[in-house]
C-alpha cells in the first residue's frame, strides 16, 4: 500500500518558520568552522617549503636546520664516486658500425697541431738604443729605518719590522733619451717600411726589463778590479723578479710574452727605473735625485742666509735712536772710534 504526501506552499512555509532558527544556527556554525580552520588551525601566512606548509614561527627553525645540514655536508670529506660502468664496449660497437676496420688494432690518434703564425719568420731591423748621457753621483750619510726581516713580493718594506741605523746613501743619476728610444722602436716594428702584416704595436712599445749598475774597486796594489754588478737595494721587494736570462731561449714557463705582460705596468717600470729607498728617520732629510737634491741644498742655504741677514739687520727703532753706533778698529776692538779714512763696519 503506497501513501503519498503532498506539501503545498503554505505547509512548506510553516515548516521553514518553525525551523528557521536551526537553519541560521547551522549556517553560522559552518562559517565559524571555516574561519577557525583558515585563520587559526591553518594559518593564511603559511609558507610551503619542501612540500610542507610552515607557519611563520617555524620558518626560521626550518631554514636553520636546512643550513646546518648543508654546512655539515660541505665540511664533510668528499666521498669518492666509484664508476662501475664501462663505455669500452659501447665505443667499440659504435666504431664497428661507422667504419669497417679491425678495432683491435686502432692506433692512439693524437690531435694535430694547428697552423702557427710564422712569428719567427718575421725579420725586423734592430732599433738603435740611445747612449747614456750625463751621470751625476750624490752621497750623504743619515739615519734610516733598516729592515730586520727578509723583504720580498709577499712582504714589502712598509710591512716589515725595522730598526734605526746609519747608512751612506749613494745615488747615481743618468740621463737617457726616452723620446728617441720610442721613435726608433716605432720605426723598426710599426713604421712605414715594415710590411703591413708584420707591424706589431706591442713590439713597437719599448719595455725596460733590466737596469744594471756596475762598479770597480781599488785594489791594494793600486790597480782596479774587474767590473762588478751592484745588487739592487735591500728594501726593493722586486729584486728577485727582475732576474732575467741573457737569451730568449733561456726564459722559463710562459715565454717572453708572459714576461712582457709582467713588465708592462706603470708600477713595474717605475720600480725598475727608480727603486724605492729607505725611509729616513731624520725629518730634515729627504731623498731626491742628485740634480734635484743639489738644487734643494742651494735653495735651503740661500734661504738660511736670507733669514740670518734679516735677523742681524733687524733692530727696533727705540734701540737705534739716540745711541752711538758701535764701531771696530782694524784690530776688532770695540768702543774705539775709527780714525778718519779707516774702514769701519756697523752692525
């Protein structure tokens, strides 16, 4: 037996009116649960890291743990990788497929050498080196800071321990025509008479690689010894680097090209032509080239004489008035008036 219930609109409204508070409460409860889940249980500021969502309070801890793990891996000794697989069989298979030869008797082929530019085949004229001109020598004794440690490229003079000591500073100045030297190199390596493919601007720029100072000693019998090379100063940290062989084929690794790059700096050229000197402890002494030092001494002496003349010739007006001048006789006795016609000096 089947029963059918028919609800008309009026009865539906009655049911809703009776249970409307329950419907509203249910919706509010669902909304509160959604807000609780999104903003309390599941934070909206969560960050996903390594397929995990982390709250702001756990992000720093997670990053620190990850950094600690990476640091331990970096500090740990490397683990050697053992290669168990071999490509020998695969290589032979490929060789058999590409070329029909006996792979058992394959020679160890070496890559060939490329076509080298025939630099050694170039022929240049040898540039003339201008002779050394006037030579000036200067010597003076002073107190300097003498190093107590070994000086080299790793530890220059300004970074070593020193002590005070008396030294005789001998300076040798030589005049050299650098302008003519540059013109000769330009003419021989990049001039109009040089073939266009041989012109080399790098070779056309002269580089100073060595400066030698030689001396002789007077022997006990009055004769002179053989010429000897004067070593570079104790405070020169480049002295070991400046040792060059006499021939190009004796140059070590890198060849002459690498040597030219090492010398092609302003600091190297300056240190080669004008080596550094000791630091002077006396405040009234300063090293200068001999010619400039001579001019400085003359200027200082003239200035001292000028100051002395001004000091001797200065007298206040009060002292000069009403007092007879002091005169000296020919014997230098003070207080006696000079006779007529005699020479007298007034101070």
